[in-house]
């Protein structure tokens, strides 16, 4: 089992133990839910046949095993050797009172869309929680890893949000491009994708994810699927698909779709978005080939020593920003879902300490705060207001 599947299992077992009587009463409803079409639809559709065979041209696809691989092909197998039943025991025996905040996180609600949409030669962004980001990049609107559902799981009573997003899908301004890093539920949300079925929005995805999107009703001609180090240019903005060290699958670890980080390069701003990744030499390579970056959004949460291969430790995330030659760093993949065993605010605290020690400028916006990279922004230690 991998970190994502183990954490989902642990969350589910914890839920069962805490709510056993209620679940017994709800058994008929649960059976109905599990047999409904929407549950199976959530699983998406992995590529097969001709689409899968076409990936043989990718140097990251193993023709023999028919799966995508990391730079170190057996890194997941080595990681899995450290993950066993003791993780479940730890989940039940450890103090879980601070994995979820005791009250809503401070936020700017509603965000100032008027300020966000004002014409700009630079880049503005709004962090919507976890890894979901809304960007205005020189007047083109880009949405990264949009997850607006109440749950980051195929059933909505698992992995629930700490609080609703400060913007609903219906409140979003017209989006030009959606960028997806990989197909895990906390990054690829069926309901959010289906919202764009009748829009003109274009999608940029790693190899294989196109299969999920077309299954959910997105026309194939609006989807650009890319391998690592390949790129596509729209209206002066380069979207470059870059490596990450992670895994994929919505029913375990199928590895039939690629995982990636992204570089978004416009005439006046260059941005790095890590998606999910453990620390490896790819950060240095990306920095050498495509850096420096004005800002790097780095996976800094839902980590554990036992699965550090697929999620940076906070100190590694700061080092990754340095490797990338980033001027500023924003920690992401935190403060919205309980997917690990650490306190909800530990990622930002450790990131802050590491950034201070290593000399990296750390930006810590509130949920919903409009940040303009061309201006001096004001940030506060908002996490200190919540226990």
C-alpha cells in the first residue's frame, strides 16, 4: 500500500470506530451509495488500448509493466516496505485532536475579485486551500488543481474539507486554462472538472489524465496532454510539464497516468507549481534548465518520514525552492484536508523555521487573499489564531 491508500484506509477506519452505531443505522443508505453510478463515475477511466500503447514513446513509461515510473523505478516498493499495520495502530493510539483545526481558518471572504481581475502586466493569485490556486497571469486566468467538492475521496464522508472554499465554482470568473498535476482525488476532482463541460476552458494535463477528462464529458479537442519536459504555448504563455516524484491512480496505484509539476512562463513572470512530490534531483534540474523563478508553490504538507519519497518534508520543500532558484516560496498541500498524522498547522510552522534558517522568502497568504507579485504584500501569522 502507498501513503495515499494507507491514509485513506486509516481515515476510514477511524471514522468507522468513532461512528459505529450511526453507521449500522445507515447501512442501507451506504449500500445504496456504494452501488450508485456516481461512485463508479468518480473512479474515472484510466487509459487503455491504443491510448496506452501510444505512451510507449515516453521514456517514463515502462513497456514491459505498462506503467509510468519515477526516475528511480523501484522507489515506491522501497517506501512500501516501511508502511504496515503499525500505521493504523498509531492512528488510533496517538492524539489526533490537532490534525483538524478547532474552528474555521482565517480567510478573506469574499476575495476581492475586482482587485484580482484588474488588468496587469504581472501575476496575481488567490490560494483556495490545499493545492488549488486561481491565477491572473497577465490577464489570462489559470486554475491549478481545482478541488471544490466537500471531500477529497470518492465518497463524501471521507477526507472532508476543513471549511468551504472562499469561492464556489459558480462564483469563479471565466477560466482560460485549467492545469492538473495528477489524478489523486485531492488534485483531480470530478465535480470541479464537470463544471467546465460547456465552457471554453482548455486543460493542460500529464499523459493519461485526458482519459479521465473525456470520460467526464470534456471534449478531447480542449485537452492538451504532455510528457515531462514537453510544452505548449497559448497566447504568449508557455506551459511546461516538468518531473515530479510521486505516483498515480484513483483505485490504488495503477500508475497508468503520469504525475507532474508545472512551469508557467509568461513574458514578465515565471512560476513553478510542484503538484505532489518527494524531494529529488528534479528540482535542481528544473532550476538549472528553466529557472530562476519569481515564485514557487511547493508541496509542504501531508508528509511523514515513512512516505517522504512522495511528499516533501517541510525542510526539503524549502531546499527545493532554493534548488529551483526561486525568489519566493509559498507552501501548499496543507491546511484543508487531513491526509497525514501531523498537526494541521505543523507544515507552515516548520516551513517558516526552515525558510528563516536557509534564507528563503516565504509568503503565507490567508485563504482568499489576493497576492500581487508586482507589489509588496502584507502577510500575518494567521495560523496562530487557531488551535
